[in-house]
């Protein structure tokens, strides 16, 4: 933008320096938005009639969002947001294996990295309410044991990246809110 249009315009994303898990961590401190927010591509509509539920509970975005929120919210709030416990749904096991990088490839959706998914599941285990579910049992048996430095993984995912184009004046404001 500076080179071809004008040096007076800065083009950047305030969220670019944060991982999906870091964004979810911040969002989970704002319960006033839980009832109106969604990330589901299947149930979000503009021109068609909107489904009653904001979350379909079967797509990659729902599975990933549930995973991210489970890292920071109690089970009761998760069920209020999603309408059901996605970790209890055995039909989602293949999708969670993809999100964790265990099989196939990452779904072609705006979902985070396998590292973010693993870090979120580790944080959910620490909460102690979901580890008996089929999805978490799969995670504990097939992925968690291979993670050698759990604190380092969680830190690396939650730490903002230095690779962004956010100017210092906006970065200071962002830091004040995260």
C-alpha cells in the first residue's frame, strides 16, 4: 500500500499477531457475546433463512471452535454456547484427528494449526471436566503422549508473534486489551 498507493495508509490486521487460541482466550473473557457469536460456516446465512442454532456441531469450524473454547470455559458454558458436547460425538473423531494432524490433512476451512488444537486440548484436560469423552480419550491416547514439553507448546501458541504489520501506536492499544 505504501509503495503503490500512498504512504499515509497503513494496512494491517490487529489480530494477525495472535494465534486462534490466543483470540479464543480473550473472547472467553467476554460472556456478553457468547449468545450472539458464531464461527460456523454451515449455519451462518445472509440471504437464506437462518437455522435456529448458531452452531451446526458437525463442521470443522464448530469442532475447532469448541476445542478452543473448551480450553478456557467450564463445561456448563460450553454446552450453553454449542447446545451439546462435541467431544462426546464419536462421529467427530476423524475430524479431530485431522485437526490434530494425526491423519490426512488439515480441513480446508479457517481453523488453526495442529499445535493450537493440541494446546487447547491440553488446557481442557487441566480443567478436568471433559477428559472422559471419546474425543479427549482419543487425544490422550494418540497425541498427548508424544508432546514432550507441554508448557513450552502452550506458551508458544499463546505468545503473540512478532511477524505482523501493526504499527506501535495500535499495538500498544491491543496489548492493553489482551
